[in-house]
C-alpha cells in the first residue's frame, strides 16, 4: 500500500526549503491501515537554484494507522522554516474546480533541518506572524491565515457569537465583502435573528415534533413560537460571494444537534440539522 501512495510522486528525491502555513491538524485515511497527513506551505526555495517561489503548496506523507499514535509523524509548526528531502507529485490534468496547489504537492521523505535561517523566508515569516485585525462596533476580528478568514467573539442581542469573515480572496488580508454583510446583519440583528428563526421553524418544526414523540414520557406542546424561543444563535460565517451560514443551538429539540441555516444573496436556501 505504501507503494500505491508513493506512485503518485516522481521517483527523484531533492531538497527544498519551505515556510509552512499551518500545523498538521489531521489526516485522511489511506487504504484502511494508513493515514495520509498533510499541510500547506506558503513559499518555498528551490535549493538547487536558490529561487524563492511564493505560491501555496502541500506537504504529504504516510504513517501507519495506530490507535495509540501520538502526533502525525512529522511535527511541523505554523510559520516554521524547514529544509526537506522530498519527491514532487506527478502532474495531473487540472479541472476548474480543483485546488490550485494540486500540482504543487510534495511527499516528505525526511526533515533535514528545522529553524532554517534563510533571510527571505524569515522576513516573510515575521510579516505573516503579525496580527491583522478588523475593529467593528460589535467586537474585533483577527485574521487566521491558515483558514483564510477573520474570527471574532461578537456580542449580538446579549449573546456572544463566534463569527467568521472569509477573506476577499484565498490567502488574502482583507474581508470587505464579508464585512459588509456582517454589519448589515448586526445593525438589524433583532429582525435578522427573528427571520432566521421563522425560516427554521417553518422548515423543521415537523421534524422536531417527530423527535419529541420518539422520546418516552410527557412533553410540552411544541409550537412554532416555542421552537423559535428555544433557538439561540451560536456561530455565523460570511463569505465575499454573499453566502451566509448560521448555526443555532437547538434547545435540545434535536437532542443537542445544531440547526444550520444557509442564505445565498439575501435569500434563504436551506435549514437542516447538523452536528
């Protein structure tokens, strides 16, 4: 099975130096018995030429699946500078929906050096490590580069809500499009919140009654008004393309699952049970 994974990469081994975008936080399952951890890097140096290439790519490797395993094989830090022995992925034909880094992937053979003192990458690391914030009347958002969004704990209607503003472009440093929609919702939050709850109740009340009836014992009648009363917003995500995703606590109507509501260009598109 290792051979099957390695067959995706060229046989030649060579050195590159990378500036990582993130830590490795997980892995996909490969052929049941293996895990395929990966992470993104922001820039790399071709050690043969010394050229700095500022484009996102991926580092991948394979480890044995083990319930007692700790970590993900290689221990990369966010914004770490590493000299690596790698094999480059075999190019594939790109389709429009594929990520731009698909043909910029490398299999990690070995970490040759950590904390590499490369002047150009160190300057970029220093810049990327500085916080970028957006201040609003409702709270402050800070850029999370690993996710390409600004995150903030915002108080709306007496409730603290986790809110995300996706950047205007991948790996960007502004979120003007998402911020505009957030401010519109926040300035009229009472009305916005009520409409969200009404839409969810109209679409999920029958489901909630079925869940209630599946439990033993007596229950208070679940009306549309009661459904809306039990809902409480917990999380919001705004995209620059006009998509809004909202999560509400369910008041145990769905046994602790979240209620997810999506809005596209100001029009409600879906309400479902999540988590």
